């Protein structure tokens, strides 16, 4: 027993931790513990899919909610990790923005939406949706890791990860932390969005993450009179891009005039909802 009363180094057990300067894991004990929790949590989840895009505002969160909704409706156990800490939207899209995450003895409890969809989101931590979250990258990543380590997801068939746009901190840290089944890439047919998708595809290659396919959102508009499809940016741009990189094209979602931020996924009748169902079917086949 040490007469200084200092704790033993938890790794080598031979010296007190303050004096142990040879042990390589010194100071990393907390991180290791979190990593162990994350692995254990993720071990109970069959498929882990991240939804990404090059540009912002192209419909990642809408598509994530749509896929989750359709998977859960078909009987799968689904969770969503809203990894957009600065701009969390998932609870709003799934009509549970008023609910707050609870803490139990075992850890954090996700908010539960329609068909049992479990949600971890920064939106469920803040007082009201118009409160800004002004955190720097490392704090955002640390919240995401806490969601992964301490959230009581239970057994899941799918964990969908809704990411902020681009190739910044969160996409990088998610690709490093979660052994992903694959990525779903969302793009609009506008030329800048298309251009930035190439960066995501190359990032996925570098990180050795499989791309399950590309979704084209806001691809066309259906005339309410004659039902003719109008393609404001031209038809086939995202499909072409998928072909260029030898990736699957998962489908086109129309610009839905009825969409109020929610209708796209909670109404089973809208054209976009029907397409989301088809896209979900293709993702299931790709697994
Ligand atoms: N197919 C669609 N038809 C009409 N509106 C849509 C469609 N898809 C998305 N929107 C709307 O466009 C806006 C942006 O969509 P969303 O938030 O899903 O994009 P995002 O890529 O997640 O954005 P961010 O990069 O900010 O996270 C939202 O107001 C959403 O309701
Ligand atoms: Mg979003
Ligand atoms: Zn018409």
C-alpha cells in the first residue's frame, strides 16, 4: 500500500498514478472506458448507416427521417443519432420536439417517436428550438461520443446517423468512431451540390467506408394540373454522377409543395413519402 495515499496506476498497478510516467495509457483511462461503452452499445446494433451530403440544406435530415419512418413502419427497430449538434432537426421532423431526453441510472434515455423510433438529439436537451447551440468542434464531437456511449439504445436493427454537411469534424469523427455499414449520400441536382458530392465520395474511399448509394432530392416538380414532371435543373444529374463512380442510384425525390418540414415523411400520401418508401426498399436490398 502506498503511504502517500495516491491511487495506483490502473494499467500497470505497480506505481502510484501521479508518479507513473512510463505507463503509456496514463491519463487515457476515461477515454478507454468510453470506447469500451461505445463498442458495447454499437455491438447491439445490426446496421449503422450515416446520411451525408456535400452541401447544406439538400435534405439529409428529411431523407433520414423518411428512411427511419419507413424502416420502423416495416417492423424494424430503428434509432436516429442526430449528429448535427449545431442544427438539430430530427425531433422536429418526427413531431417530438417538445419531449426532452431523460436520465436513468443506466444512462440517457432516447426520445421515442412514431413506430418506436429512438432519437438522440441536442434538440432534446435545449430549452426551446430557437436556442442556438454555439459549441466548437471538440465539444460537438464529445456530445456525439456521449450519445454513443451512454444512450440506452437497446437492441436495434438500424442506427441512422444524420450528419451536418461536408467533410468537417463530425463526419470525420463518426467515420472513425462507428464501424459504419455504409453511407447514403444526398444531393440536389444543382451543379454546386453535385460538385461537392465528389468530395464526400473521395472521403468515403479514404476512410474505407462503403457508399450504399446516392439519393437525388428536390429533383423535379409535378404539375398539379397535368401531372407532368418538370426538372428545373435537368434530369439525370445525380444518376450520372452515381454511374461515374460506379455507385448505386437510390432514387429521385420530388420537390414536394405540400412539405412543411414534416409532411414529406409523416403523410403516407405525398409523392415524396412514396419515393422515400422506394428508396428505403433499395437500401434494404443493398445490405
Ligand atoms: N423534397 C422536398 N420538397 C420540399 N421541401 C424539402 C424537400 N426536402 C427537404 N425540404 C425542405 O428543405 C429544407 C432543408 O431540408 P433538410 O433540413 O432536410 O436539409 P439538410 O440537408 O438536413 O440541411 P442541413 O445541411 O442544414 O442539415 C427543409 O425546410 C425541408 O423541409
Ligand atoms: Mg440536417
Ligand atoms: Zn401542367
